[in-house]
C-alpha cells in the first residue's frame, strides 16, 4: 500500500546519512589507495588550473566546482550514498559558472541535476535499506529501455536547440546536447544502471569541446572547467571499469549458484 509517510521517512533517513559528518568521513576513508591517488591527481590538476587561471574570482569558482564534482564522481563510482552531499555542492557552484558563461543548456541541466540529487538520495537509501548494504550494486539496462533512452535523448536535443536559440545562448548546437545526455545519465545513475557511464562519457567529451572554445574566447572559469571536464572524462572511464567489472563478477557468482 502506498504511504507518503513511509516514503518521506526513507528520504529523511537518507538525508540524515548524506549529511552525517561521520559517514562522510568514513566513506572517504574507505577508498582504496588507487582511488585516493586518482582523487589527489584530479584535485591537484584542477588546483593547478586555478593557479594559472587569470580570471580571478571566476577561476576560484571553477576550482570549487572542481573539488565538489571530483569527490562526487569518485564516490558515485564506488556506489557510496554520501556522493550526494558533494553532488549538491557541485550543482550549485556549476550553476553559477554556467550563468556567467550564458550556457543555457548547462543552466537547465544543472538545475535538473540539483533536483535529482534529492530523488537519488531517496532511491539509493531505499535500495540500501532493502539490501542491507552501504553500496549500490550495478544493474543492466534492457534493450527496450536503451532504445527509448536514445530516442528520448534525440527529441530532447532538438527541443533544447530551439530553446537555446530563442534564449540567445552561446554554443547552442553543442551545449544543447548536454541536457538530454545528462538527463539520461542522471536517471540511470539514480536507479543504479552501469550504462550511465556511457552517457556521462558523452557529456564529458561535449564539455571538453565547449570549454576549449570558451578558453579560446577568454570565457569565465574556462581553464578550470576545461581541466575539470578532462578529469571527469578520466573518472568516467574508471566508472565504466568499476561498474561493469562488478556487474560481471555478480553475474559469475549467480551462474555458479545456479
């Protein structure tokens, strides 16, 4: 029986865990040595970009966005609930960067991501409570769902092109592709599908192109954001490896039991 109270209780428990300093620290400590080295390398790269960025406050905003985003992605790759704390910080700071650069597609996509952080907190907490675990287990997307995702992304893309042109945005044909790919990736991530990383990889490649162009045009936070998206590209490759490796391992275990 559907109960708003029970669903709200799950959400509130999830919020409590996400913002629990002890759990945040414990999940950061749980990263293995390779993940900690990857985290250090990516944050240090964004820090160097901030040092060499002549944009002042814009560069600082890009650096803050970078730290939140990198920690968020590493924890997503490990299926850790506290990724959402860092995800909320990432969305808010990225929104400011997108507004400063008039990237309409980015503004809408980050607003959507911010909302989905709270949906994700509920969804992940519910799964973790049901499975009595502290990590999300990867799932495989069906062929029908994959086709629907692709068609939906195409329709959303052309809708975003129209909206961006009307809004007078920059790099319309590129930035408009971010929202549909991000929406699909965010939904897949929220419900634990490993194919999310294919869409995140697509978003990263588009963003690398966009921020390369913005850097050439001396756009606000461009250097920091270019380096950040390059680090996100690396993390997406790592996420593909981790989530598909775990899924294949689970499949082998189930086959042996069968």
